[in-house]
């Protein structure tokens, strides 16, 4: 049975609306997508760390309750688990403030079992953080040697704009490891000061990875792939309660589609057909739309059960 291995940080997201806290939910960029995949019945493993505190215990229990294997999560005895404050605006988009224990930047873990055509997903500042680079790149190299598909979500936010020059070598390294790259308009405006999907693809990613997905909120998704393939996909209109996990769940839906439709690494390298791209983007947008219907960062348990019953 194929599985998905996520690499990323864990957070407790405290969500504010109109200046008041309205919910506290476990989160993190890759974390959100892994929880959704677990709810959809996909075999999942999460590689991360938490502090040895009540927040860390809550996060680990939450993962297990959502069918995620936590055996690759390291529990640090003398650090606090990270917390973020997410402030929703009138359009339910979020601005963040992050609180981290700097002693956390020393991830240590045993590699999980990775087999050919398993899927490894990673991204955000966690993926380019110089303090974590040896561990992250080591796991990516192992995944590549084992024949896994590597999916990279750039997810680089304004909060780290001052770090762009420092992390660019790690960013390029990640693009080279990746079989599929996804990023948002916001990511590439911060990184490259470019706001065109085609300009980002031609100038910044094509040389390293030929398969590229560019998202722009409710606007069409642009896909570029091998042999000059390019297509735009309209996003379904959705009444949003929160967009916090929208991109993370787009990733989860895309990965869910790869497993559902039997897409292998060889298929990806040879170039996916338009028919397959259509199916993968459809599952990606379905996951994203369901996540946005509630305050939580993942697909609903009901939606996950519907997928398992199909």
C-alpha cells in the first residue's frame, strides 16, 4: 500500500476574528495536508518534532486520532511547542504571528520507511531553514534514492522576506529534488518580485523542475509540465469561513489524486496527460474548497468518509 510521508513543523494555531480568539487548532503547512490525507483513508507518516508539553501532547494525540503515524515525531524534553496567532480579515484571509522556541531548530529523527512511488511532501520556511538543512536534505536524498515522488510546496511568506538571500541556495536545492513544485502568487512576489505564472516558470523553476503548479487564491490555477504542456483551471466558487488551510489542502487533494489514479514516479517523469492533470486538479480543488467551509485547517471528517466510501 502506497503511503505519504510529510516533513514539517507542528503548531497550535490560535485563530482570531474581529480581535477575539475564536478557535485553537493544531496546524502547520504540511501538517494540515497530512491530517486531511489521514481523514481520507490514505496511509500517512509525519516527520516532525514537538516539545514535551501539553501542546505537544495534544498535537501528537490529534495526529493519531486522524490516522497519522507519529513514530517519526521526536519529542524534545526541554523545549516548548510552537504557537501561531492567525488573524482573519474581512475576506477570511489570515495574517500570522509565530512564537517559536529557538532551541527547536535542531530536528533529529530516524528515517521512516520509504518505498518506490510513495509520496514525500514538504515545504514552507521549514524546508529552507539553514538550521534544519542537513536533516531535511538528508531525508530528501534518501527519498529520491528509494524512488519516491517528491512534492514541494514553496509556501514562502512575507514574514521571512528578509531571509530570501540567505535561503536561496536551499530553495534551489529543493526545486532540484522536487518532481512537482507548487507555489502561490504571494510566494513568488516575495521571492522573485514576479506576479506572472509563466514568468516564474520560465525564469525561476523550469531549469530545476519541469512540473509546476501556480495558484492565486480564487483565480485560475496555472499548470506547466513536460513537452510544453500548459493549462489554466478555474477555481470553484466557495463560501469561505477561513482560507488558512486552502493551499495545504490543495496539495493534499493533488496527492490523494495521484494515489487514487495510480500515478507513479515514472508517469510523472514521462509527462502526465491532460486527462490526468484534469483529474488531479479536480481532487486538489475539491479538498481546498471543503477545507475553506469551516474554521479548521483540514477537510471535514464527513468529506473524508465520503471519499473512503466511493
